[in-house]
C-alpha cells in the first residue's frame, strides 16, 4: 500500500511543488510534479524529479566520521557517535579560539543553504556567536554583485524588482538561460511557459547572450549575441540612446530620483556607435532596441549569472535598474515589481551608511568589505597561506570550494595546512576529502522546511510547508541540530538550552505573523500551501525603497572608483586583438553546479565529460576538429580538453561546463569514474581577481588561448 506526501524542490529558486510516493516501509518510490498546486501547477524540471537519486545515493554520508591519517594522504575515516564527534570538535575549536583568536576560525557556506530555512538561520547563529569575521560563501561566485548593487541604489541588499512577464510588452533578459537554469533572483514556476505566453500576447523578448541559447525560439524571442563581459557598455548605450532619442521620464526622476546628472555623465561617451565594436553588436540594432524599449507600453528587465560573474557585475546591476527606472517602468504593471511574499525582506537588508569610509577596511590583502557578512571567496586560500593571523579551522557547509572556486591547486595546498576542517554535507565531495570530521546531514526529503529562498522575489507569492517526507536514514541529522549541539558543547547560546524542547521554527513563525500565518496553519492547508496577494504596484517608493531620503540613487558616490575603472576597461577592450578568445561558463541540464555529478542517470553518452565548446570559425582558424585534444591556457593556468564544435557560440567565445574535476574524489564513485576537467583552473584568484564593490569573483569573459595538444 503506497502513500503520498506534498513537498517541494529545494534545488533552485522556483521551489516547484512535488508529490512524493512512499511504500509501506516509508521508502521513497518516486517524485512527481504536484499537478494540483495553485502556483507550479504540475511543473517541475528534471532537477526535482531526479533528486530521488541524490536521496538514495549509495555514497551518502550516514554516520559521523573522523580522519585517521594525514591530509597528505588519501582520506581514511573512522566512525564516531554523535556525542563524541560534537565533544571533540567543540574542544578543538575552543582551543584554537583561545590560542589564536576568533578569526582563526572560518566558514565556507555553499549554495544549498539558501534553500534550507532552518539550516541558514542556524549557521548565522553559530558564526555570530563565534565572533569570526572570516566568512565566505558561494554568493561571491555568482550573485554578490546584486546585493551590492541593490544596497547602493535602493538602500537595501534585499530589494530586487522582478520582471512582470505576464503583462509586459517588451523584455530584455541579460545573461540568463531560463530553459536550463529556470531563472535566478526571480522565483517563477515554468519560466519558459511565461515567456511563451508573453510572446503570444504580443510582447517583444530579447535575450542578450554570447550563445544562441536554448531559451531563444520562435515562440519566445531572439538573441543579441554580445561579446562576453561587455554588457555594461550595451546597457550604457541603451540608456544613452533613450535619453537622446526618446527622453527619460522626467516626472519620475524629479519625484523619486537623485544624482541623475551623475548617471548622464557616465553614459555620455557610450553612444550606440561608440560601443558597437566592443560589444560586437550593430549600432543600428542597439539604437532600435533602445527606442523600442523606451516607447513600449510597458517594459521589464532582468539579468543573471552570465553578467553577474563578469568584471563589472555591480555596475551592470545598477544600469539594469536604471533602464527600468528612467523609463517609468519601475513599480509599473508590465515593468519591474517588488514581490513581497509573506514577510518584507526588503526592510531586513537596509543599510543607512553607504560611504566608502564606512564600508571598506584595510587588510593584508588590500582594501576589503563584506557583502551580507561575506568576504571575497577568492581570498580564502590567501587568508590560510599568506596572513599574519591565518585561518586555522574551517567549516565547509553544503559546499565544494575546491571545484566551484578559482585556484584549485592553491586551495589544495591551503586545506592541507589547516589544523581542523569540519564538513557538513550529504556526501564526501572533493573538498571533503580534506576533512578532519565528516558530519552527515539530512537531505531535503528528510527535514521539515518552508520555501524561504524566493522571499521578496516570487512572481506568484505563496508559502509552503513540508514535513520530512521520510525519516532520516542512519545517523543523519539536520544542520540546525548539528550546529545547535555544537553551540551547546561550546557554552554558547543554543536552541537546546534549558529543559524545553527546541523550537527551530520559532523565528520563522514570527516572520509568518506579518501575513497573519503560522506553521500550524500551513500544515492544515491543502497541499500545505497558502497563496498570498498578487504583487501590486504603488508601494515601492513609499514602503520598500530603503534609502534615507526615499530616493533612488541614480549614481551612488560609492561607485566613483568603479566608474573610473569602467572607462579604462572600455579602452582596453577596444584595443584587444580581434581574434582574442573569451571563456564563458556553460550551463547544461546534466549538471547543477556539482550537486548532480554522482548520478549515473545523467551520465549519458554525450554527457560523460566537459569538452571545450568552440564556434566552427574559431576551430577552423586554429585547424582544430571535433573531438581533437587541445590545450587551453592563460596566465592563471592550463588544462587539456577536447574540442566540441558548437555553432550556437558567437566567434571569439569558447565555453565549458563547471563543477567537474573529480579525479581525486574517492567518496564519489560515479563522479570519479567520469571526472571531467575543472575549468576553474583558468580563473584568476587572490587580490585583484574579484570586483571590489561586491567581492564577486571574475568568472566569465576570461581571456584564453587554445592550441592543439600532442603528448
């Protein structure tokens, strides 16, 4: 006799509703889309459906384990019980704190924690109490520019207006491939259906990308195939042409904007004609796009990792918001809106002192800042290997920095020197091979949760609760339990203090009360979901904008240094050789960062390695053929790969999928069988390798050379 459970996916931002089918022994039989859910309405992609393989992966961690040999050797681990593991780790952390201070302890926090409501708040509690400033996270690899940009323009890092696709007449989508990634910083079920509906309703949709991406079809829209990492200059040219040809919405600027003269000064040199060569786009097409956008009845904008991960992601996010604001499309139906959800997240990230003097501080690695508490991930190895007060203990929580960050060899050296590495994860990934302690965590089907990741960015707002679908297997524990027990053992404040039962949902219940909800109401609701009022307009400037004077900052003073650099980079790009190759990251349906690399189901015939994709023209110029061994190199590293001829790429652009490189991942048997190549070996690392405004690593538009390889 089978039974079913309502739950939802926690792999990417739409959080699609799922139905879990269980057998009589509470074992998962399958996951399927929830066809009755009021928002996702039966949509779920292969990432959610295939999560069953992650849940049932024979390589899952099941019991706490301790390293029994040197980090210079392949890892050998012995089992511990939880009491002993917690006591040992607490003792070692206290000893390191007492001898070297709080900053000797650091944390690297991975992407899955954003989809773990209880885990993310537990992480915040522990590191706040430890008093360390050495926090790193995956955000500085893919989205920290958006936090920095929103903070400077809107006064809060948590205000990100989403595109109103159902009502728009014109949409510009930069560096996003919804068919593969399902969008980011907008939680939208079935985005391809939304795009098709918008197009069928008469909207013009233009994707800006160096590839002719899978999302661009006759039913959705076309692609402006831009040169990698030049989006800033296209945005500046669009604004320049709008100002010159159509005019900004002066009434909106007068009522809600400030520092408009600074914006106009920045865009002044960047006419459509002046940026054509740098962007690789025809000046007439740029001018036409600008005029169409400005004259559309409504228009919206969006951008994602293809732009975020460039050298100037924060300035791009600034100009993206300006395209919406100066045309009167911000807080307008069909434009860009704030998705409130069950709690006003926009207020939670407010910052009221945004001067350079208050944000930046001097360090041994240059002038730095934190973004939502995080330092640049690209400095993790430096703060271990080259610091007068080096990191000596590192938590790695749901992350795999060895394969997701630049500088693999340097990180391997650094991890080998650490006195203590504590890994909380589902599996023993490449980074966990260096662990001193492996702590087995529950997966998304083994813990209760609510869909918090899309808060403030939901296209159709709703809140959903899920019980643990199945009991945790073996000795797996949720992150909040592990970290709470560790706090208790270290004498810190903990949910386990006192004689009462811990209530990890207490804080979330307080947030839910903003919408007159609580967990019990969600549990009792059909499908454990409650829909919320649709995103409205008219409150953005009065309620959600968090600048002290309630004005949108059209040219933040904080950007002065970055603006000067932007002008210099434009001149550099203008003088580059015409045959310069630029490396971009390639998203596929067969990888989700490094999450899905240990799945036999996704290792299909053409998906067992990650070749270098090249346009036919670039391959022919170098006398390279399909499948040929090649060497890819630059000043930061080199690798051997094979050629994949790909006519979707604009000439001058090459692409590889990231997350591969598991040659030494003994804990992942499938991944080690199909290891692939870590493309991040070609990325810059250390001081100067990230955007100073946001700590965002430079990970796309990387200059590389390619040549035939012979042994």
